[in-house]
C-alpha cells in the first residue's frame, strides 16, 4: 500500500532501526519503546492485521513468529522471558494497519496487561 508507514519502512523509503531483514519480513525497533527490548516484526507484504495474514498466508504468519523468536534470542531476552503482542482494531489500540508483532522484553511484564 502506497500510503502505509510500515510498507514504507519495509521498502526502505522511511528509515527504521532494523534488527532483522529477510525476503519476507523486517524487524525494527519501536520508535516509542515501552520496554528495554521493543521490536516490531512485520511482513514485507501488506496485511491489515493478524487475522487477515493468518487466513491469506498461514506460512508467512508462522514465519513471523519464528522471526520474533530469533529476535528475542538476538536481543538476549529469550532465556528470561518475553512477550509477543499483536493488536487488532480500535479497542486494542492498533494504530498502524499493517500487521506487526511487538516483541517485548528486558523487564518484568505485568499480566494481565492494563
Ligand atoms: P500498534 O499501536 O499496536 O498499532 O503499534 C504501532 C507501533 O508502531 C507503536 O508502538 C508505535 O510506537 C510504533 N511506531 C510508529 N511509527 C513508527 C516508526 N516510524 N518507527 C518505529 N516504530 C513506529
């Protein structure tokens, strides 16, 4: 999508603090981190949310989870524990309508979230 922020980051048109890149996905640091490790994992192809992605390309959905796990290893939060979050829709606070996995770690994470 031409006016999508995360499509622009995936294309390299808008800079991102990239921590992982492959043919299908990109991972970059969140611009407003809420934890010491806060990385967003996105597909290069545009899907509005996790449900659309899972229905249309389940293999790509699985790939994003694998990348999230690799990022957690790379960021050294895998052993202590980390969280993967994907917000869907207004009431969940989804502000960017290009599916993304938040990978959060590096501090104690409250559950249930507020
Ligand atoms: P969500 O609210 O779940 O849609 O998450 C969108 C996330 O994108 C938020 O945590 C924002 O801080 C983050 N974000 C917005 N713009 C950028 C950007 N240019 N680079 C990195 N992260 C961004």
